[in-house]
């Protein structure tokens, strides 16, 4: 029994010597590294906007239009008049990023495709008229505007708004029909 006790004591002492030896070895083989410094945030500007004075209407047939009223980030008061099938009003304008931060269109970008018509002689006339009106907002080259499209800092893109009475329409309203829903929200975020 005394023999077993001595073995246990020797084992405990050996274990303590090993732990102390490892601690000394770790301390001898460890190094602390430190990092220090500063960061600078340079000034930047965010300025995505419509370019006032860049717009121009082009008409086909008896189409006519007034507006729009330019705001820094809005085009309002667009009023298009179409008389017969084939009439078309096209408005070309620009959006620019005059800031220092690249921008892109977010997932919240919406180009409304649902038009509603009121004022005709009947609901059928309103529905038929709405079915014959085409409204699009694209880049000037005809490419669709979509989320993820980029606008580099200092860049400008040409846009085209088109409102058209389909040339294939076989009916015209017997009284004026007001077409509602011509709207879009282009939400730019940091690219």
C-alpha cells in the first residue's frame, strides 16, 4: 500500500512538473502583436437627380402633351392627350449622378404597369380604351429599366417615357377617357 502511495505522489509531482514546464515553454515561445492606427473618412456627396431642361416631347399623329414639372427628384404634372389609334407621345429626359458615390436601382424600383381608365361612356368603353394604351419607361435605347442597374458617379443616362394609343385599336371612345396610373418610382441606393 505504501508502494502505491509513493507511485501516486510521484505521478502527481511529475504532472505538476510537466504543467509548470509547459507554462514556462509557452511563455518563452509566445509573442504579443498589437495594431494601432487611425482611419480617415473623406467627404462624399450623394446627388442622383433628374436633369431639368433635358426633356423634349416628340409626337406622332394628333398626340400632344404638357409638362412635366421638374423637381430635384421628381417629374410631375405630365399630361398626354391621344386622339386616335397610332397617336404617340414620347418624352426623352436624363437622370444623372453628380455625386461622388456610385448608385444602383434598388429592389424598390417600381414602374407601374397597371392603368385604370375613367370618364368614358361606360365601363366597357373604359376597359377597351385602357387595353389599347401602352405606357413604357425605358432607357433611350429601349432597354428595360430594372433593379440592379448602375449609375456611376459623374454619369448620366437617357430615359424615355412613351404613352401610345395602339395602332391596332379598332375602337375609339365616344367621350374623353382619363388614363390613370402612369407612374414610376426609381429608387437609387449606394452601389
